[in-house]
C-alpha cells in the first residue's frame, strides 16, 4: 500500500496587510517530512508513505502568490514523481488565503486531484477553524477535523484521516462524503470547546463515529477573519450509509444553528482600558491578560504596542508583556548589549498603522539564535518587562518565558497576544481577562467590512431563517 503525503497549513486574515512569504514557513520535504514530529505517527500504519512537501506557518496575512505557486508546483511534482500509489493524504489547515485568489485550498486540492486522477482516494485533515467549499468536497473522498479548541487533538485528527484512508484501501470500500453548510461564522474565542455550547456539541461526535455506517463526523466552526464567500460553519460526514449520514448531518447542523446566540466568551472580557484597570486592582495573581485583537495565532500582525501604552499610562508594575514583534528593536537591543539603556520606538515594525510606544528601555536579557530571525530580547521600562522578537510568534508555553529568565507565575500581570489561553497558561491565570483590543483579528467581527459575503450569515445578519441542506461530493454521487 503506497500513500503520498503533503499539504499546506496556515490561517490567513484577509484584514492583515502583511504578506506571508516562503521565509515565514517551516517546510519539510522528502524524507525530512516523514521524520518531522507531527508525521511520526505514520510509522504505525501498514503502508509505505511517499513524502512530497509540507509547509506550515503561524497564522497571519495572505500568502504571496509567488510563494503559494512555488509550494503547489513542488507538491504536484512530488505527486508525479511518486506514481504509482494507492492513496493520498493531505494535511491542511483550511483557512489559507492567497494573494489574488479565493478558496486557496480548493485550488490546492483540486490541482492534486487532477494529477492523481479520478481513481485514487484523497483523505484530508483540517483545523476546525478552516473554511470548506463545494470545490474542496468534490475533490476528496474522506475528511476529518479537530474537535478541540484549544487544539489538543491534532495527531488524533490526523490519525482518523489516515485510518479511514487505510480502511478504504484495505477493504476496497469507497465511502460517501457529504456536508451541510451552516450560515454562522464566529470567532474561535466564542466557540471554544471548553465552554458551552461548543463543549456539548463536540462531545457528541465520538459517539456518532461509533454508529454503523459512520466513519467520521466533523463540525467546522469556520474562520471569521477571512472575508471570502466560503467562510461558514459546516457539518461534514464520511461513511457508507448515506441516508444515515444525511440525517445526522442535518441534526448536527440544526443544533449548531439553534445554539448560535448562546456562544459567548469563556472568560471576562472588556475594553483594554478597563481590563488593565481590573488587572492592576486584582487581589490574586498572575492575571493573564489576552490582547485578542493582535493575536498572531489567529492571524494578527503581532506588532501592536497599544496595550503596553495603556499599562504604562495606568502605572502598572510587575508586568510581563510577551511579546511584541519588532525586529529593529530586537536588533538594537543586541547591538547595545545587556544592561544598556536605549531609547526605542517599539511596535509598528510590520504594519505602519500599528501603534507604537516611544520610551527609554533597559536591556535585561538577550536570547540569541543561529538564525537572527529567531532572536528575542527582554526590555524593561517602568516596572514592565517587555519581550520583543525578531519574528512573529506566540508565547503559549511556560518554557517560552523561562528560557528568557522570566517566571510568569511570579508576575502580577502577564500579557500575551492571544484569544483563549493555551492549555499551559490557562491553569495559572488568576484570573484570565481578555481585552477586546483593536487589530486585524478584532473580536467585534460585526464592525469589520464584509464585502465578499454572498449569503446572509450570522452574526453579520440576524433576521433570516435557515433550513439545513445536504450537499454531496461529486465523487460520491458518481459511485
């Protein structure tokens, strides 16, 4: 059994003006792909896996067309070179937006289908914050998506996708694939699977998979910060009992629609000024304050300094701000050295419209790296430790802090550019506050321009009705 492997994984806010280029991706090719930690599980399956290319990047702005075209050409060349094979597995995210192109995954996957031909099954895994289209569904045979947000079931989801593909190849059974678009698209911060109603909706999926005739049940939240027609929630089912699949997909879609008004933030939220005031006044620590509008893991630029400005304005102390993307400030800190006092403008290193803070900082620590793009520095100003990084990145793990000589559990306030907190930060938050801050992943999604929407969609539209409608893959209807 020979299975080709590849894919591209990125989430792109169409409101983010900073293009993603090849340098922004972590790329694994050929044998290095199979050696990558997130593909190590493939060795557990009775197949020979044939690697092409997999490109993965932190969420951000659109992918440049030249970068996308180069990755796609490489993937297609790999598929050609590995012929013959029995199946294809594509590890995707689902919310990619390419410069000058809508439905980029539809383009990527349908291009793969054209190369492999009509007889080879393609299985795909997705992030639940991806967007699906009929073009995508018509090009594939099997589909699975994450069931947790924060995402703690990435490998499990990839395994479901591979397991279905292996099952299909071993048995010769080609399953039915169908979906029901749900005209709702909400921020991930209001649909975390740790909070109701998403918690209960997603908890029912494993039981659905156990029903005879169901191979996989998926519920997509969609990606709200992509202004393109395919942005939608969806119920997607793979299996062999089409009437059953249709019935369960309609039930799941209706349940999601019925709950649309019940999705709320899982922590206390407020405007930045009020959040900073509450953080300073808190009798318990550390307060973990999420700067949600500039969250790089949601597609934010990551270079805004407006929350730092508010902390300074209100005289906050014992604060860690992690971090602000600013390569010039990082390099200036390295040039000056530890203990130096330097006057800097921090912020707006990528998007000129981002707010800055101009102040005198002391260089506390430097974290060097072989690649200058991975350098980080800790600056201090008026009781606040500010982490600046040369490259866009999140600070989700305790080790992200300790390697910089910082202890988040001893701080009064820890500010991270995040939405819902990561599994490592959430337990230490006393309490967790989310600032509804400005940025290209604004949680007030209704105030973002929505020019490419083609059907009424909640929460942008409120006064409309919805009747679930099943759409079947063209490959299933041709069986």
